[in-house]
């Protein structure tokens, strides 16, 4: 019997087919799915910030590590490999990174959504994980549904309908 797991902000989960992973309220945050199509093992993280340099080193808990692109992706990958995924087959898809608020920062500084997107893509390149789909940017939130039976990602946005990644 399949389970539906909801991943909150600064959280992650790995699972197997026929389960579904869901994360809501992706504004400037990034939802990142990793998937091994041969084993149907997948993981989903809801990343809030780009860089763990902001982390309080005294409280380096798993929850703290899940906030940041550079540490959350590494931890999610390790958890998937522990479950039996093959690192060489893993692919990624991302959603979120929106500009939800007008910024007082100069445009050159970028929004938190832009910085999150850049940090996630940079980490994927470092880890040599191919990014095969994305729905990022703009000015609206998203919900991400990850079906581990098919590996499909559905993105639902208020007033925008549903799209497949």
C-alpha cells in the first residue's frame, strides 16, 4: 500500500515506489527531488536558504542542515544511497525559487529565490547530478508532488493549473 509523505520547510524524506512525496508552499524556497529510476528510490527536500555558512555551528542538527542547499542535498543523496539507490543513476528536478516579495536590495544582489536556485544548481553540478527538469522563478508559490512509481513530478500553482516536470 502506498504512503503519502509531506515534507515541511527544512525537511527531507526518502522513500520507495509506490509512495508519494509532497511539499507545499514553495515560494522562495526550493523543492528538490532526486530519483534513481532503476530502483524507484527517491528523495525530496524543501530547502530554505542557499548556504550553510549562515548555520549556527553549535546547533548543527539534521534539521539545521536541511535548511541549506549545500548541506541538504548532500544529506539527501547519502540517505538515498543508504536505501539502495545507485549514485550514478540519480537525476534531479527542482521547483520554487520565486520572488515573492519586493526587495529593497539592489537588483544585482538578487532575491533569496534567485540565490537559492543558484546554490542548488551549483551543488548539483559539484555532485555531477543531472538536472532534468525545473519550474523556477517568477512570483508565485508552488506545490510539488513526486510519484515514486513513475518518477513523475507534478507542480501545482494557484491559478496556474498543474504542470509536469
